[in-house]
C-alpha cells in the first residue's frame, strides 16, 4: 500500500498558494545558506518573484504572520513550508521511461536533499533494462506493480513516449499510486483522487516564443498584420468547435 501524500487543499490552502510554496522554500534555503536569520516579506517576495502582499496572504494560510519590524524567522519558515509540502519525510519515487530525459532525472542530485528518494527505474526496452544509472539497475516495466508495492512508491514520474503514457498511468493508479509527474506530451485520464502534474517543455518554449514575438513587434499582433490565408478565430468559434 502506498502512502497518501497530505493534500494542502485538505487544510483549505488554495492550489495557487501551494504552487508558490516551493518558490518561497527555494528562496528561503538560499537565505539560510548565506546565514540570514530573518527576512522581511518584501525581501522574500523579491527573491521568490512575487509581490509582498501575495506572499503575506500565502503564508497566513500556514499560520505564519511574521513579526513586525523583524520579519520572518528563516529556519522556522523553512520548517513550516517543508511540513506543509510533506518534505519532512522521505518519499519514494519511481521513474518509468529511462531515455535521455529519464536518465537526466535519475542523475539529478537535488531530489534527495528535498525528501525525494529514487526507488526504481523502469523501461520496456530490453537494451536499456539492466543498465546501472545513479546506483540503480533499470528494471523491466513488467515489474512495475511489484516495485511500487515492495518499495512503498508514493510518486511515479512518467517519462515515456506519448503512446505508452496512458497505459503506464492506468497501471500505476491501479497499483495505488495517487501522485504522478507526467513529462509525456499527452493529457492523462486518471480516476478521481489522483493528482497529475504535467511538465511540457515544448509548451513552455512556445509561450516564451509568444512573448519574444510581442517584444519584437512592439505589442500584440493585430488582425490587419496577420499573414494572408490566416483566419481570425474568436472565442465563440473556439467554444462551438470544442
């Protein structure tokens, strides 16, 4: 049986706040490494890339309000956020799909320091099975359910081709896993109660390209500037066709 990761939403913390907590934690860890004992909301907000009012509201959900004229105790706030994110305990993670991306994730040294232990590497390619990566031997995906059960895997990272991702997802959810990090370029269908975080680098690059285009053109592209043959699609037509 896999352990259920505590959900901040169970405590009434908004999802948007949860998404920002890791940003605060990263900034706080940087301050701690520099020996900074306290930090103001303004300085912490700047380091995290948010405005101070939003930061104070987010931290109030944790019951942390800081001290007027002093700010927040860095070490205690690290503990509060780490506890809320479930990082004060060890989480076993399995990576399915050990291509270039899967290997890079397996070799990343930052997981262990943040409470995530890579407990298994799995792939369907016989040429990859048996390879040793970051101290672990790659196992065949036929062993997926066994690995999840025997190593108390709580989180599965899917780094497979898109065509295999849904099948892998179905297997891990049936095995009791309720938290998935998906790198495959496909939307996964999951049962209620299963949390999926999707990472699509190509989408992020497209968003950056959009902003670069706007900057290069000095603003948004107007209809009269569109290339010949490109028809305008308004929100009504999108909704009608979806």
